[in-house]
């Protein structure tokens, strides 16, 4: 008969035996044999070559967003995030847009009076430029997005508003901050976008003319199988562009804008991982042909999940950055460090992505 005392003794001894077995160096038991596996050093757990990819050296800053949550950061949090960026080699920040519809990043006299935009509580343009100066980064100013292009498909609205915004911004901040080093033409276009060549040429030319030739950047999307509406439930579509169509159509666009657009960073999330090399090689070929820098917009959010949008799985990001290196891309930027890669992001997974990225690049 087992008494309570004997039962306690038995359980205690059994637990001790179990714990001691677990503490053996990765031992596995097969029959009566004990096969001891080698202990993997914590510093060399990766089974792929470290750092064999294009690093991320730039990021968008999305503070006027409509499909990801606002993090409600103030200067203290932004300063901390710039330090996190700097620690992993980011040297360029790109404000993705200076306004979207009625929400704006700086107290624009034109947009408040003409478009009824709301006065922001702080001047984010000034904040980002001050922090870029402090952390010795380059700042690219993103133009205003009225939202009318998304409603009507007509880019002429963006050209008209940005005539005033570009002039206003350069007078207010251009000569004041050393970090003001470029422009981002924020309209997200793809192939067959009505009026894209004329609109992008007009905005790019004004940016360069007013600032003495500072570089301009665009970040269009590839009309691939994952180019679906963010608000929809579908993850893929059937009528995806072919590599040949992509090359022909973007050749026409580059031909019309290359004199006023210095760099193109295609968004990399709309094509599948086994298509990266084919599309990336075409992008590089086109950029070289027209004298433009070929960057990549390595999206750090995941387009493969029904919930939109969460930080991306590290291996997916790695595959994209490795392909960019193979293609000989000039620079890697991301959408977007603060939400999807920062240790202080509202998404817990973002900090883990930051840690995996540091391990891979030995930072």
C-alpha cells in the first residue's frame, strides 16, 4: 500500500530524474542507446551564411497613415527610435507623405486654407529634421497626397497641390537643416497609371529646380500576384503582370521621367519569393539603361496573412534582401522601421525581427 508520504517521495524522485535527463547535453534515447548530439553554440545557430544580403540603410516614416495604427509617439520616443535605426546602419529617413487628405505633418498655410486640413499638434517635419541632424542622417521629404488620385485615378490633383507644398516646404525648412537631402514623390503608382509620366515629371522637376538639384525618389508597386486591395480578403489575384510586360511598361515610364527622378525603389511585397530574381534583374537593367539608381523597398510587413498588417517573418525578409544583393541593387530601404522593426513598436514581433536582423548581419 502506497502512503501519502511514499507517494510524495516517489513523485519527488521521479521529478529529479526527469530534470536530470533534460539537463543532459541534447541527448536522445533510441532503445537502450543514448545518442548525444553536438551542442550548438548560441552565436552560430544560423544554418545559412550570415550577412549575405543587401542591408537596410533607409526607412520610410509613416505618421500620416490610413491602414496601420498610429503609435502616438512624441519627441522622446522618436529620438529613441532614431537611435535604434542608427544602431543597425540606417542613414536615411524618408517621410512617406507630408499629408494625407486632411491630416498633415506640418502647419501648412496653403493646405489649411485651401484644402481645409487640420492643424497638427506638433510640427513633425521640423521634429524629423532636427532628429536627422542630431543622428547624422539624410532626410527625404515626402510630398502631399490629397487622396483624390485614389478616388478618381487622376494625378493632376497631386501636381496642383504640390506646386504650393514644394515651394512652401523649401522656404520653411530647406536651408535651415543640413539633413534635408532629398525628395520623395509620394504617389504610389504602378503600370498603366493614367497621367503618371507627366505628373511625376512635373513634380520631380519642381523639386530639383527649387532645391538646386537635390535627388528625387519614387517607390512604385509591381502589379504582381499579391497586388490586391488592402481592405479585401484575397491574398492573391490571377491577372498578375508578366516579367516581359513589366519590363516593357516600366521602360516607357522610366524613359519619360529619368531626367528628373534619380532613384526607384520598387515595393518588393507584391511578387512571390520565387519571382524575386526575375523581376529584380529587370528592375536593375531598366535603372542602368536610364541612368537611375536601383533601390529596393524591402517591406517589413507580411502580405501573406489575412490579417493586415503584421511584422514579416525574418526568413521572408532575408530572401528578399538576398535577392536584392544578387541583382546588384544600390540601396535597401524599408516600409517601415518604426512600426514593423523597432524594439519599441506597438507590435511585439517587431522587436524580435530587429534582433533576428542584428544576428544575421552580425551587428
